[in-house]
C-alpha cells in the first residue's frame, strides 16, 4: 500500500474496472500542451489507468494498482518509469503522434492504423458493439469483412478518407459507428482525449 500522503494523490483517480493488478509500464502523451501519463499492458495492448496529469500521482497509482514482471514496486521505482515515459515510448509510434490538440481531433477522421486509433481500442479493451447495430453488421457482410478481424476498421476508415463518405456508404456506416460507439464506452477520464474526436466524426460528411 502507498503511504497516506500518497493515497491523497489518488482520490481523484479511481482504478479502471477489471484492470487492477495487471503487469505493465507507463506511457504518456500531451493534449493541448498538457502531459498526461497512463499505465499500459504491452502484452494485451490494454490501457491500465485513467489519464493522469501529475507525475507523482501516476507513480503512486502504479505502485498501488499495477505490477511489473518482477512484482510490486514502491513509488520511487515507478517515478523512474514515469520520467522515462515523458522522454520516449515503447509503443510503435513517432513522438509527434503523442502530441495532439483538441482542435486537430475535431478537424477530421483519424488516420488508419494511427496511434490514436490504436489507443482508442486499447482504452476500450478492444471491445466491439456490433450487436447494438444490425445495419453495421449488414454493412460488414456486404463488404465481406469478418467482425473478429479488427483490421477491417482500418480498411473502412482508409476508404472513407480516400473516397469520401458518400462514395463509400457501407465503409462510412462501419467507421462512424465504431468510432462513436467506442467513445461512448471509454473508461475513466479517457473521454477527455476522445470526445473531440467523436465531435469530428459526427460533423464529418
């Protein structure tokens, strides 16, 4: 357990459901100039924490709710990983992709196979919600996509970006539903990052 003073840091950051005790490391990104840290399970490609804007709080959160392959560690240990997360990433992305603005997110659709699209899946645990929308299932069937293959979202998104929503209505049905449904199922405060993206999707024609 972290000391009482460090417990105070955690009052505003509840752990994410079903992700307590996972093995992982620390990642970070900047949103509108502010750096946020988050825990990440590299084996499962799943986000492990809310977005946390204070390095000491991130270290306290990790000490309380996360593990490394060597077991539990104290706050001082995690502080080193938090510092490293500000300097670089273990994810497959450029540093420039980790620097985002709400204005850019509202400006249009994300790139296929992008860091943001990957994080959206990781934050939601790679769930899908196609049973909620028969018209999306039908669009997938017409396109010949297997719903269990997550890469079909990238194919649909790329088609819409290249040809437009009106020219590719089935691909747009799938893309619009996936991005808006995912943002509605985000855990913790991850909607802070992806709510502007949802706005951009809704305004896209």
